[in-house]
C-alpha cells in the first residue's frame, strides 16, 4: 500500500490526474527495461520513441 500512497503523492505534486500519470509511469518502466538492450522502440499512441543504443 505504501507504493500506491507514494505514487499518489507524486502524481498530486505534479498536478496530474490518473489518466496522465499511468502512461508516464509506463514510459519510465519501459525505458528502464530497454536500457540494457541494443535497440528498443516504445510506441506510445502514434509516436514511436527510440530508447537504447
């Protein structure tokens, strides 16, 4: 439960609603996962973002 409280505190501090905060956190997790890979493409909506080397 403390993770949820921490996320809510962070979200409120950035003045984001849940619909804005969830994709932001997903991008962070995908970026961390791709950091070790040679190539990684994240598609958020219609915009591909290259992450990695």
